[in-house]
C-alpha cells in the first residue's frame, strides 16, 4: 500500500510461530505497524519511529494521568535524538566488558539488550537506544543491505529500558533485487508472484517498523511479565476464549 498512499499504518494481531516460553513473549499480540515511502534509508524510518514514540508518551501524559499516578508509572522522556549504535560496535563493547566471545552471534541476547540499556543510560542519559546494522543473515530476505557493508543490513531495533520494543528497517524495492534475494535464500520466486507484482510494476524506496503493544505497556508500567498487561494472554500453555 506504500506504493499507493506513501504512508500507511495498521493495528492488528500477530501470531508467533516459533516455540517460546518467556516473560516477554506471547503467542498472539497486538502490533502497531507503520510503513513509509520515498525514504533515503533506514534512518528516515528511525526518525518517524522516534516521533511516533514521543507522541505515544505525550498521549499517556495527557490522557492517562489517573492511571499513571495509581500505578506510579515513571513516564520516560524521549530525547530529540535517540542515541544509536551499530550492531558490530555493540558486540565489541559487550565483549570488551564481559569477556564473552560474540563472533558467531547474529542477534542480541536478552542479557546483551540489558547491557546496552544500561550503557545508553550511563553514556547518554537515555532510556532508549537504537541498535542498527544487524547482520543480513539475521533479518528477513526483503531487508535492504547496507550498500557499503552488504553483510550488514539497513535495519534497526529500538531498545527501551533494556528490552527490544521496536523492530524496523529499509525494505528492498526493486523487483530484480527481490529475485536475487529469494535465489540467495534458496527459494523460488514462483510462490511469491502475487506479492512481487507490486515491485515489478514500481515501488518507491520504503521501510517501516512495528511496535509490540503489550511489550510497550509492560515496559512502561514496570510489569515483570507481559501477561500482566494483556487482557486475554495466549501462550504455549493457555488459549483464552
């Protein structure tokens, strides 16, 4: 829809396919998704994500003061420019501090997210930090690679108080690039033809992000388990009506 409307959003359910059983995961959650066209790269998406988050905080302050007081919520301040660190640099700093060997790691472990949250608070006075440039092998095939270092991606995670809150990035937009990406992943384009038609006939450079609603509320209120802020939690052990 970006090719038609340029900026689109949706609020809808997401169903998790992989096994999980943690205090931060649900089998079904609500996702706040946004996509925007005519971008230069993922940094344009990060700027919009920052503004969206700031608007959410402002809405909490304006509309939910009784709940904020009752729950003693520490409402965060979203800085004008959220600090950002490249994945490779984040790995270097974590390994230097902890002595861990992270050479074969292509994503952030929960402990590493917490470490980065503490680092952002200590070094930048921010409860938020962007981690950019995740390895391509850790991202979906439609993620746009970094033109300078193609082993890394034009993607990001936003951590809030040491926990991943937002995932986003720049998407591929050229039809030929999709064919090459699918081939590199050993997949046939035949099964993707309906999806690929939009790119075959023209799509602007674009990207987007997704915010997990329940995870946002859990982190905002300080809940120890995302189920505490979910009306009808569904996970591996329960299926609410």
